[in-house]
C-alpha cells in the first residue's frame, strides 16, 4: 500500500487556527506552550479587570425577582448581616414620654382605671382624692339587663341607708358616681370615702329589684400597698340581714358557733 505519509493528509491542511499548538488527538486539550498565570478565586486572573458590581434585585409591584440563585443568596446574606448589626432595644428602659403615652392609652381603654406610674410608696394618698380612687371604687358584676346608672345610684344609696347602723346626724349620699358598661353588664361604684367602700363589700349577693343577684368586689386595679391605712373602728357597720343577704363571712364573737358533719347535698 501507499506509505504512511501518503495515507493521511497533513494535519495543517484542515486547521484554520494558525500555528498548531494544541494536541487534538483526543478532540482538544491545553496549549503546549508555557502555562499562563493561574486564575484567582472568583474567575478573575491576576492583573485582570475587576469583577462587575453586584446587581441589585429587581422589584416589580413589591415582588423581588432574582436573575440567579447566587444573586438571591447574596441578597439574603446581606439582609441577615444588616439585621444582626442593628442594636437591640429590649434592654433599654422606656423613656418618660413613652410611659406617659402608655398611661394615656390605658386610660382611654379603661376609663375607670387608676394610674400609679411615678407615685412614691410613702405618699400620703388620703390627701389626693384622685390617687385614692382605686380604693374608693367597687366592682358590681352580673348586672341585670336594661338597668341605668341613675337606677343603680338610687338603689345602692337606699340599701346603704337601710343597712347602716349608728347613722350619723350629718349623713349624706355616700356614692360619688356610677360608671356602667351595658355590653359587659358590670359597673363601678365610686364612693366618697375609702371606709364606706370597704364596708359595702358586705353587699355581695344583693338582689337588685328582684332581677338578679350581683357580685360586689374590689376592682382589678386595686392596689393595697397604695391604699390609705384605715382603722377597723372607722369602717361603718352594715347589717346586711335587713337586705335579705346571708353573709358568707361570720365575724368572730361570743355568738359564733361551728357546725360540722353536714351532708353534701345541703
């Protein structure tokens, strides 16, 4: 047969890349010349142009879109870095302006509440009526429907007048105001003195005009530490038996007896 050189054409005959410096026996390869500088991380070779600036994500109608996974990952990491760099405000005490704002909001949400912010514990509360309001009020719950403030005022004033023992000569209306919540069926009775409010706690279970018994107790904002000191002898005595109320608390005395062994169905 023909010699080897005549059997195959010269390699440069079909090569348009100029001088042949690649080994194409396997379909490609690296140049046979001296190696170039190794590229740095990020695809940029030493001395090459700087990388293009990072593109900001596009926002369309409030929806952020990304061109690639790497762009989304960089955006999430940047947001996390900024969030961790912000200073926390959980360990900072509220300012006086913030305390005043919170007190105003609480007063609007609960008009019958008493604010004790900034009041020293050794203050003479008896000299300031506004700061003794929590001790001069009583909560009346389970009110019958369609009852008015004037009706409650007249009823409790008459009940106190009927049950009061040793009525003074200059006795006057002990109730100062009535605040009623028809939706939740409760009211607040505000008395003129702390002593009368304490005595009227015995009216728990009184029946209002045969429409139902009510619950009488201290309001939730009552603070015994902030209430003025009241001597037991200054509290008026009420005989609630005149009103048909069977008191659940029996005062200690010579006429008090104990009865045990009662049946459970009683």
